[in-house]
C-alpha cells in the first residue's frame, strides 16, 4: 500500500501514514468479513471525504450491546467457516506418514545462496541423506543419525522436514 502511494517521490511516504493506517483499519478482512475499526469501535468510522462534505457524515453512534454480541457471534461463525475451508485445502497436500525407529529417511536441507562461492540455492539438492531414525524426541521431532558419518553424530529434525527414502535409492 505504501508503494502504491509513493510512485513518484519515495522520500515522503511517512507523510501519508495516517491515511494508510486508516485504510488498513477500515478495510474488510476476508476471514471476519468486518473491519478492525468496526470490531473495536462498534461502527464504521466516517472517511475523510465524508467528513469534508458537510451533512454527509454517517451516524457514528456506538452499537448497542446486543448488536455487538451479534457481531461477535457473526465473526466467530465466519472464522470457523474459513478455518474449515483452509483446513480442507491444507489437508489436500498433507500426508499422514510417520517414520519408524530404524527406518532410513531423507532430510530436507535449507541452503543459502552465496555469490562469493558461486552457489545458487535454487540449483542445490532439496534433500540429503539417507539418515536413520534413532528415536523420537517429541511427537514432532526425531533424532537422526548419519550412518556414513564417523562418530555417529546425531541431529534433531522436525517431521515436516523428513521424506521417505524412495525404493530405488
């Protein structure tokens, strides 16, 4: 939003912070279907254009308690509906796999690009291994050991960073 307002002169973006904050606070959120200002104040505040025109300002009376209660119930309903929809799409890519102790797995790597070393992260392998699952540290964390490394150094890895070892490996 700041970039759109400062197309010509990038030195004056801070002069428009009040307008930008007002726009953010009065914009309707996708999940709640209401604005932050409406949730906090109980009404939608008048825009600066409405304030400048005399007699065109909407009533800014705080809503009554039953209306606020209804608003909270509506927001709660909207959030639960959105949560169900987001869960549905999240679960499409989720796989319910958990490694067994002693199983060989691959670990996702998170390399960083380096111009000095002529290394591009996009071209690096995404997984390394194989590693052997030694034990579960918690419900989502496992201890891995590299069978090829001397000394049996162990590392702790989250389950989301593990992948089953392909059969052709």
